[in-house]
C-alpha cells in the first residue's frame, strides 16, 4: 500500500493506493538443516526512528544490512538486538526461545515487527497448553536456550542450531517440532482460515 503524488518530495502526501503482485516463493532455508545465525552489529530500527511494527519497504534496509553482513561471515542469517540491547528479532523473522518448557518471545514493545506468523504460533501454543511468555530476552539467554526457532511468512517455522557458533541443538526440539507440525497442518485443522484463490 502506498501514498504518493508524482513529485520529488519526502512529504507523504497524495492518494492512497494498493498494488498487489503474486510471486512463487522457493524455500527460504533448507528445511531440515538448523540455522546458524549470529547476533548482528546492526541494531533493530527504533520505534521513534522508523517504526518497526510497520512492514514499510524502507525498513527492509535494516534487515538487509544484517543479512548481508551475516552471510559474508558464513552465517545463514542474523538476530538483531534493539536499542536497549535486548533481543528484538531475526532479520525478517520473529524469534521464539524454549526454556524449561516455556515458549518465550520478545514483547511487542521490543522494536519487533508484530508478525502474523508470530501471532499464529502463540495461538497454536495456547491451543496445545504450551505456556507462552512474552518478555524481554537478554542476548546471553539465547546461548542457554533449550530450543530456538524463527517464524515468518517467508521462513515459515525454521529451527536454529547455533547462535554465534554456540550450539543450541542438533535437531529440531520437541516443542518447536510440535508447533512446526501444527503450523504445516493448519489448512486441515483450521480450514476456515484459508480461502481458495479462484483459478
Ligand atoms: C522485520 C520482520 N520481522 C518479522 C517478519 C515476519 O512477519 P510475518 O509473520 O507477518 O511474515 C517479517 C516479515 O516480512 C519482517 O520483515
């Protein structure tokens, strides 16, 4: 969705309009391989600079810088800390950590994008009586997590094997697996959520 007059001006003015494109998406990551990510030296853009809760195209520069750096250093992707120095999210994906049976994810005031997949994961966990805690996550908690996974429209649910070369797990953990399976099975278990696109 955009708003623009034919003008060279940074003022957001003019009529609102909507442009839609459809594009086939190959898998973002290798499904069976756990991700190896780093904590980026790039910080998540702050709410009073470029609101992260909006999916604004300009905001993607933040994720791009982190992903580019991470790939250059041999990682699959990156985690961005927010301006307070706490965990925000993965680059273009929200983050969940499992610790002592609890599913923990940063709060919506942690400079994250409030992703629709994040919301779905929380709902699926609640349906399965997995305790969900939204709270601040410190960087070093990542290293001691029992399980870690990312979620988003593009990455779906992708488990994380290593953060900063610190091993988290060698296979998808049981809670991540359970949520991943229920996510994949959503069209069967919750058919009302899906609308058939006319061919
Ligand atoms: C920065 C960022 N965080 C998280 C997400 C995941 O959001 P969603 O589940 O709505 O795709 C995205 C998706 O594009 C994103 O760009």
